[in-house]
C-alpha cells in the first residue's frame, strides 16, 4: 500500500477548484474523442492501471463536464463494487470527490454547504481505506481542502495533508506532483502570516501567487534554453553495475553499457546537444567512479535527438568509434529540412542543426552484424520501424536487453517531417517478438514506460493493424480527417486487452490516423482540406472586416468555448483574430488561457502537443527538483 502511487503514471488531476465556471454546455463525445475512448475502456471493467481512471477524470474536468463525470464515477463505483478492494474503492471516491470540487459553485447556494461537507467526507473515507499512506489520497485531500473558504475550518487539515505529501515525495511517481503541493502550501502560509515560508513555497511551485488557471502534475518540463525534458534527472541501473539509463538531461535518454571485462564503455545514441551529452557522461562518472573510457557509440537512427550531441563524445581521447546504419544520409537529408525555429522548442535555444548534419558513422551496417566489445556480445539488427528508414536494434543477448530506439514512436515519425511508416511499425513489433527480450529500452522515457513488454506489443500490433485498415477505408470513402478522429475508432477485440494496451492505443491512435491520412489523401486531402491557401489573417479579415465581429464578441466567444471545453476552437478563433487585433489587451489573456488549457488537456499522453502549445505562449514549465528542507 505504501508504494501504490508508484503505479500511477502521473495521472492529471485537473481543475480542482471551488471557483469553477458554469458547467459546460452539452457536447457530444465526438468533440472529445479522448474522452469518449476513456469512458468506454472504464465501462468495461475497473482498469488494472489506475491511470486510465484518472485520465478519464482529468478529461471530464478539463472539458468542464463535471456533472457528467460525477454521475459516471458514481455509477461505476456502484456497479463494480462487488469486485473492488479497498484501494480501488478509494480511487473511485477520489475521482468522484475531485469532480465534485470542480462543480461546487454550480450547486444551488442553499445546498452548497452540505455538498462541500459530503465531498470532504468522501476524501476522508478514501484516506481511511488507504490507511492514510497513499500519496494520491493525501494529495487530493490537501489540495481540495486548501481551496475551501476559511469558515469551513479545513485549513489545518489541508496543511497536514500537504506537509505529509512534501515529506513523502518519494511516494509520488515523480516530483511534478509537488507543483500543486507547493502552490497550496504557499497560500496557506500566506494566510497564516508566515511570509518567509509563503515565498519559499511560491518559488518552488514556479507559479505566480495570483495567476494559476490550470493544474500541472506532468513530469514534462519546458525551458527555452534547454528545451523539453520528459522526467526529472535520474541515473538508474537497469542491469546492476552493467546497464545504466540517464533520464531528464534533455529530450532523449542516455544509455551506457559497461563491458563484461569492465574496461570499455558503450553508449547507445549520442543525444541532442553536446552540453547535455557531456552532463550525462559526467553524472554517470560521479555515480560510477571506476567508469571505463567510452570506446563505442551505437546509433539507433540518425534523428536530431540521437546524434546531435556527438561532438562531446568525439572530443574524448581516445575518440570512440561510431557505428550506425549505412543508409543514414537519407535520414540526415530529412533532418536538414526541419523548421529551425520550431525544432528549438523541442531541443532548446542552443540546439545546433548544423552539428547534426555532420554526423558520419565510422562503420555503417546494412545487415545483421555481431560484434564483441570488451567481452560483451552485441547484435546490431537493421529495421525499418515506425519512425525512420535507418533504424537499428541493438541486442545484448546475454543480458536479455534490447535497445529499440524510436521504432515505436507514437507519432509515426516526427509530426513536422514527411517520414514514418505504420507498416514499418507493425513489422518491427514482429521482429521484436522474434527476439523475445527480457528488457525493452526505448529512446525516450515515456516510451519505455508505455511500451514495456513483448506480450503487450503483440496485442497492440493487432489493434493498430485493425486501426490502419479502418483509417484507410475511411480515406477511400472520402471522410475528412476530423470525422475520422470523431468516429472514436476502437477495435472489436480491444475489450479483451489489458490496461497497458488500452493506454498504449490511446497514445497512438490520433497519430496513426494523422500519419495515414497525410500519406493516403495527398496535399488536397479529403473534404477540401488543403485545397485553398487561406491564412489566419485571411480568416481574421472575414471575421473582423466583413462580418464586423467586435473584439469584445470574439473574446466572449473564446471564453465560452473554453468554458465548454472546446479549447482547440477557442485557440483557432483567436489565431484568426490576432493579425487584425495584434495589440488587443482584451484578447491576449484569453488566448493564453486557451493554450494553458490545451497544455493541461494533453499533459499526460501527448508531450509533443504540450511542447507546441507551450511555445505559442512562451510558457515555461520548469523541472521540479527533489525537495529540500524548508526554512526554519
């Protein structure tokens, strides 16, 4: 029970406020395909992975559909109760109570006090069922209580719960959960007149005291200088004293293998930037004082974030040898076409595309190749994979370890590049099945977390193959892309899959649809998309100059869209208007809120959207560091 929260992959617990806007207008689930999908998988049975339950709760909250969510979880708790244990009952209570918190201001005034008291009682019952030892129960209780008006008398209880969360941060899945803890502690200490502690916690939360319209529990961090990271910095032993993974140093992972004779170090990939590659190597040396020299660098594919840090490794003396695919030049040619402004949002201001394009392997392979480094046997296996044509698997058969790079990248290639292959992804899963590794290690931490076993990949392959056929048939029927997404495509065999496949399919579905639609429909596309070349300014001209829509009406419409959970529509409306009202002080805060809500919506299952939306408003989301003792 003490470590239960480690099984939550940072579920987004969103919009937990007693000062909510009105309940969203009724909207069909087709407008929120993620919500429709999560409702269905949660209706089949209580999910083995609690993240699916909390992701659904988050989508209800982010869309403003609190009443719908409350009813859904109340029904599910009642229907599934005979098969639930106490921990599961607590999870349903937490989800239901959090949505009740968001809905409180929409309850009739005369009933609101009892509504709040019942919500608090549900949180207390969840804590009791979990023995007061599960992070999520204490976190939710503290966050909700901290926002209650003082006359409810819950401030001390909130402080107790939140202080417990700070003291037991190791029980959270990652430090990102502490953003909200710090923000609420700052407010509580400010109310108590303790300015020093309030300032301490406010700084740690990285939010301004008077400006926090969304809740971020994500492990993702955005920094204009260093770009995106998927997790906190950590050095882990995957195989004791032999295989190490370094996460959170930049966009990609760093893997190192100490050879069997402990005289050579092998790197899998070379990262994105030289400074990050050097920092990762230095961190490993600090943890492994007898670290041998780096002699070999194996490149899984020649993408920006896997060869961009090569100069740091090549500068070592003696220089290591680089081994990669012989067809790397084709991938570098695609890399060269990248939007240099856009790509820095992913990799940081100091990212050097020209440095990527100088990559040359010392040895290029085009067939299965065995080599031995310091007594460690390695097998290099060319593959196509889902992302690039120059992919290479790195097998360490005696350890049961397989480094797969980005063959299972859910975006089916970088979204801003013409690449990727669903067929290649399906074939790569078959190849991995034949190798039957004990440990799968991907190029990015979330991939290793989501695509974690051969068995789940075998199941996922069948689901994605069905999706591929359904999408291509829809394209042949002339369906526009939006209609294919709205159809909530779910394979008929998915119900029999376990929760790990349900999550992986959600992560992949939108991107598989987008890539197949792009490849199958041409640049005019279906439904007249792409037929014209109208800009945002052209559409804004229609709104402002021809229809005469005022600044106030545009702002009001965008605010209503946001309240109704239609954040994409709000952001697009504001994009149209901006060229014609570039200095509007009325529209800018609404625009900012729209993108913050989009970041909130996708913070747990689409990091690329999180990055792009953050870039639209220059929103930093700094990494939360491991807690230190507060000032006395």
